[in-house]
C-alpha cells in the first residue's frame, strides 16, 4: 500500500514538472535573417526571417510585387535544400563585412542563429557575398516569387500609430478557452486582458514583447487550431466634437 502510494506521488510530481501540452511546439527558433537596404535606384528592399521549423516572415518594403508583411511555410525538399546549403557555409570563417568603395551599391545584412535561436554571426556587404553564402542568399531571395505568401499586414498599416503591437484580439471557437491559449503560449507570457464581447468567444490578449516579435506571435496564434481570427489591437481615438 505504501509503495503504491509512493508511486502515485512520484507520477504526479513528474506530470506537474512537464511543460504544458503543445507549448514546446509553439516555440519558434530563428535560423537566419536577411535584410536588403535601399539605394538611389530601384533596389528591392525587404527583411526576411527564416525559422528552423520552416516558417518564413517577409517584410516587403520597396520595389517588390508585394507590399507589407507576409508569411509562408516551406516543407519537404525545399526545406531540406536550405538545410543542406546551410551546412556547406563556413560561418565562423566569414568576415563581418564585405565592402567595395563604389557609391550607392545596395547593402545586404545577414544574421545567423544557433539551434537555440541565439545570434552567432552577422555579415554585412555591398559587394558579392562569398561562395556558398552568396548562393544561400540567392536561394532565399527566390522564395519571394516561388512561394505562396499570406499577408499579415498591409504596408499602410505598418506605420499606423493606432496599432497596439503587444495586444492581440483573438476570436476562438467553442473548443478553445483563454486558459488553453495561455498554456499553449506560456513561453511568450500570453495573458488574457479582457473579454471583448459577452456573446462571442472574443478576447484581448497581451504577450511578452521581449520573448518574441509581434508578427511571430500573430502567426503562431493564427495557426492555433480553434482560432477563427486574430489581429493586433488598436487604440480608440476620441471623436471630434
């Protein structure tokens, strides 16, 4: 009897020490980011952030066929190809800068992250990137045209002062509760602020902006099963008399 009771206590202890179910699956690990800066001509400018699970965020700025913030997901052969190309790059041997003394060449900046999402290398250049890194950057650039992208935010909204980026309004179906959301995204400190409507499962959530970026958080929430809609909260401006 005592032995059985001890086993029950031990099992309960193990369960309580585990992370909430599904929480680990909702943690993004940044892999690489590439940013293209403007020039005096018609240079394409954007920032692309690639994550270890195949999620990609694109902030399309100028001279692209897209404008605003988008996301896509790559899987299978496409993701395997990028991983193989990554392994061929001697990251630790790369210089921090590759610049030539020619005016108005567009600048490219690349950040590379370890398996835990910590930045370990940065490269900035206005010249051709060396060898395998240059090929990798071109492969990432080609994704802008080859993949199907979903828009998260129009370009005009990216500078809208009314947008509250650390608050997200979420509409859920009957299978989800605010507690479910808080458990699933505990790594990002997601907490309910208030219920928006007594007739709908519509809630305002706040998250820890130091733990993740706003677009990453919005994508993760939108991808959660049971979420019908999610978007950033907005300030309510006073009406003119």
